[in-house]
C-alpha cells in the first residue's frame, strides 16, 4: 500500500474544497425547489372555489416550475455570491463572531514568538495571531490559504498551558494551515451560518407579513417564506453535516501527527490535550454549532451537545475522541524513543 504524503493530503483537501462549494450550491437549489413544490401543492389545495375551474388542469409541477423560473435565479445568484464571500472574506466573519482580538509583539511578545518559531520550523508563512477573552481552553485556525491564515487562542489556553504544551497546540493549528484544512472548514462554517441566519430572517419576515398584510396576500407569502426557511434549516442542520462528514474524519489525527513532527515532542501535545479535555468549553462559541469542528476540541456546552440537532450531526462528527488522539500520539512518542 503506497504511503500517503502531506502533499497528497493537501491535494485532496483542495479538491474537496471545490466539491464542497459545488455541493453547497446544488443541495441548496434542490432544497429550495422542494420547498417551492410544497408551497405549490398547498396553493392548489386551497384555491377559492370560484377559481377552481381555471386551475383544474394545472399540475403541481407546472405551478412549481413557473415559480422556480423567478426564484431559483435569485437564489443561485445569492448562493454564488455567498460562496465567493465565504472563500475570500469568511475569516473576517469568523473572527468578528468570536470577538477575537489581534495579538502582536507589543501586547503578547512571548505568544507571537512561539507562533513565529513554529511557522519557521513548519516552513509556512507567519499567520496573524488572535485571542478570545475566555477561560475555556481551546484554539482554532482559519483563513483562505497559508499566505492568508489566522491562529486563534483562548486566554484560558494561553494562561493554562506550559510552553512545550502551547507549542504543541500551535503546531497542531499550523498543521491545519499547511494541510489546507482551513479552506474546507472556512467554506463549511460560513455556508452553514448563511443558511441558518437567512432561515431566521425569513421566519421573522413571515411573522411581520402576517401582521401587516391582508389575509389573502399574507397567506401565500407567509407560506412561501416559512417553507423556504424550513428548507434552509434542513440544509444547515442535516444536509451540511452529511457533507462535512464526507470532507474528512482523519484531519485531526493528521494535524496531531504533523504537530508532533514539527515540535519533535509528541509529549507536549499529549499533555496539552489532557489538560484541554474537560476544560474546552468556550462561551463565545457555545451557541455556534457550525464552528465547533474548527476547534482543537469541542467548545460546546453539554446542554448544546445533547440537543436533537447536535445528536444527529454528532453521528457524523469530524473530531475523533481526545482519548484516541492521545493514544495515537503516545504510539508516535514510543516509536520516537
């Protein structure tokens, strides 16, 4: 069996990013069309008796296709625009969402120096470094590519780890940057967030429409907005996790192994993961299910992990248990010795 190199992993991630964008577009269009079908069916079933003869010969698909001719081009344009935004500027959305603050040589010289040393050892450009004001111990990397990358550390992980442990965590995040994992997760996070945010907006608009419009006009508009919102919720919480599952289940093991090679000290990352386990909840991320796969450990509170949607998406989790990651690193450490 041929050995898989880092370059193979990078190439695979690049191809998966392209497919992810295509799947986002196709699945969104399909769900919207299904929503239009549902609305068309309800419209035909609830038409006034005086118009029943006019619509007798009208099929659900005919009515749906007529509506789709106007709706799908607009949805397609918005989806393509959002994909481009997520790829080129999604990191700004993520950094602002978690209220990250940039670190530099003036306000955090030791942290910046560690990141700089790890970047040089890994042969990667120096990423920008940010921190989240939270006592939870967690970290993630984001960005478009190694030339436009960002490492984010919580205050808890900065203050709670020894230097060798912090080096292991930063090397892990640098591995995600070098392996191009950040591209996949950036597109995934922003696309899922887009779907759920738009769904919430549409539901609110539907309520306003019901209040401010006449009964006849409000019924059709509200019905369409409601079905469209449900379609986006289905995408964000059910379809997207399936796509995410297809991206990779081994990227954390790969990043751990790469980090151990960069630092030449698997024990540093082992000790860091042991400390992080059980202390990885981040309040700024506690209601952001889509962002949890980016982190070195699951940042969600237990109550969020026990919701119906999280249980469903948890079946397709891309993070292996920390215990298994530690076991794999201990094997590496044993071979090294």
